[in-house]
C-alpha cells in the first residue's frame, strides 16, 4: 500500500529518519554484530590476541551438559509459567465476560498487576515465602512441608514460577477478555437453542473461537518467560541454589559478569537471538493469518 | 439467556473475588509489612493487619533510606525512575512519529530498507546483546548518566509501525487540501497530523511510561553509582542474603512506592491503557 500524494524533498526525509536510524545502528546492530563476530573468535585471557575458530565456541557450548540442562530448565519454566497463568486468566476472563453486576470493577481489580515490575513481583513473593519469616512459609510449615527454597532447588524453581505467573495473569486476562468480547453473542445463543449446556458450549463454541488469542498469548508468554523473568530471578534466587533457577538469559548475564569466556558468552547471545527470531516469526505468522474457522 | 442463571452468576462472583484476592494478596501483605516494626517481622511474628508505623517507615524510606545496604533515600531513586520513564516514553514517541512521517509521506531511495532496518530491531531485545551494548555505552561515556539510561532504549519498532499504520489511513485529500492552502511538510505535520494522532500518542505514552518505569536489566548494567540507580535496581540491593540485616518494612515500602506510579496510570487511564496495549501488541 502506498500513498498517492507525497512531499518531495531531497534532505528532509533523511533528517527525519536520522535520529531513529542512528540509535538503531549504534545500540542494536553494532552490538548484535559484535556478538556474532565474537562468537567465532577465541580470545586469550588478557585480550591480547584473538584467533578465528569457526564454530568451536558453539560446539563447546552445546556439548556442555550444563548448558543443555539450562535449555531444558528454561523450557520447563516457560511451559509452567504459560500454562498456569493462561489457565487462571482464561477462567477469570470467562467469568468477567458475563453480564454481572459490578463487572467493570472486577476487571479493573484484575488488570492492575500488569504494571508491577518483575523485580518487584519477585520481592513480594520472596517476602511471603521467606523460610524464616514469610507468612505463607509459616503456613506451609504448619502443614508439615519442609519449606526451604534457599537449599531446595525445586522449591526455588517453584518460587520463581509462582511470582512470574502471578505477574502475567492480568496481561493474559486482558487479551482473553478482548478475545471473548469479539465473539458474537448470537453464536452462543444458537448453541444454547440447540440445547448445549454451558460447559459444552464453552468447549465446542467459545474455546475454538478463541484459538487465535490462545496462540498469540502462548507465544507472548514464552517470550515473557524467557526474557522478562530476569528481574524475578535476580531478586528472588540469583539463579541459585546450585543454578536450579538459572535460565538462558540469566546464564548469559552471570557468565559475562564473571568476565569469563567472551566467546562462549557471545555464542550464547547468538543462540538466544536465533530463538527470538523464530518466536517473532511465529507470532507474525499467526497475526497475519488470524487462525479462524 | 436460557437456563437458570442464578447459581452460575453466584459462582462467577465467587471465582472473580477469589481471583482478585490471589492477585492482591501479595501487595496487601507488602503494605501491611511496611507499617509494622522490623523486629516483629524478622521474628516471623508479623500480623495480618496494618500496624502503626506507616508515617515513620515511609518518611525514612523516602528521605533517609536503609541504614545498612544502600544508604540512598528512595526519593532519589523515584526521581531517577521518573526521569528515565519519561525520557523513554517521550523519546520513543518523538523519534518514531517523525520516522513514520518520513516513511509514509515522502519518497526517497532505500525507503523500504530503512523501514526493515527499524522493523528487525524487534528481534534484538537487550537481553540477547547484553555485554556488547554495555561496552558501546561505556565507550560513549554513557555510564551513570540519564542519557545512558534512556538513549539505548529509545528506538521503537512497535511505535514506528503503529504510526505508519495510522498515517496510511489518513486520506490523501487532507494532504492535497493543506497543500492548496500553501502548507509545506512542517505545517502539514504540525497542524494536521499531530492533532489527528493525539489519541494514539496518549495511548502509546501510557504503555511506554510503564515499560520505561519497569526496566530492570539495562539500569542494572549501566548504573554503578548509588545516586543514579532506579527504584527497581535499588530495591534488589536492599535485600541482604542474611535475613536479619534486611529492613523489611523499608523494602516493602519501597515495593509499594515502586508500584504506585505505573499502577495509578493503569487505573486512572484504563481506557487509554487497554487501547495502547492492544495496539502495540497485535
């Protein structure tokens, strides 16, 4: 699609585009290019000499059992966060889509946590579940659970998943509600006249019509679990205990912080870039086509 | 509709209240903790009702800070966060609207190349290029500065796309008409396009302000001085690994203060917020 009538000027369009272009080139393309370049290089400990070593950094990285474990862990986190927050959000959205008294208030009270930053969400949950003074931890101990996420890796993982999923409920709720409201009421009425009970109506009519929203949200939630959980992890567990909560992004951060292997850290970044490209491509495909029936 | 809806409605009310409780409980607890005595909390004796230390805790948090870890008062952090969020939101809107203007209303060589260059940055979030970006910022002397906090985050593919889409729907006749009135590219932009884009800009501003306020990884990297850190970074440094030293009422008051501006924006400007969110994410 193109405009028929436009302005003509030799310099003005370039002047208008320049600020954005400069920032994009300096802070996006240059660093990304550096990451790609470094991922093919081997640098000695003092940074004095570099050798071009093709894919050796990648080969070393992928043959490390520890890196493989991090990949698996990240996907488990993403799955757990997406499933729990999506299902809760869908339940709340279906309820808030009914013509109830005070429904506008319910909606407001459910969407505000969108504005809570991931590190703050982490702080809130770490306080509630702190083994020595947390209110929820006290309850757990009274129930006989040996709760100590500072030592138990699985419990620490649960902590991160809980806080991350909690923060994401409102986002998913909002998009589910929008999706539900775009389904014409007549479809429900037709199904009701055919004698379908509410539960059956939900699974045979509403749910299939929601698939575009669901696909979209699954991708968004995976991206969220991969990248935005950084703040949650950093405030709650800092990747520990014994790396039980270290995701791919957190590993890049920690490995670089220790100033260790530049090549390996760059290779990790490039692998992440590949992942984002795939996820974004999937997202745009679904947005383009709008899976409808 | 058709069936008896009494029970269903009752169930819906109950489920929604449970949902609100789940969502609000951690925040309620944070508020309660921020009004209680630290010794009580550290002993695990915290009450579930607000205590009497509200004014004292918030005064200390905003103007004094914790005694042990970061001595910086949270008032300063709030100020830094505010500057950062405002510069990111306004900066993104400003540079995106003029790039979209150039792409839609002008013909120039490499027009679509430029568009794609901006578009592809969607796939390069800061998390995948952490250290090289840090190095560039360090080389440009941007560490511990407001421009360092904001500049690298100011490019926006989504905002540019959004304005481009909107400009495409502006009828050609408007441009013809203002041309006949003798308006050049600057006048047309200022008198016609900007007023038309007002709602879009407002919706975008709401989303981008929250985005900027909630940044974490970048400010963590780029600030080393305590008086330059944002509230999101400052709150992490207040939590000390040994629980006894953490001043929980102050940490929780800081959490509440960190949430207050963006949550207020969502609640007070709910219509704009929802519109902005749906438009930027679709």
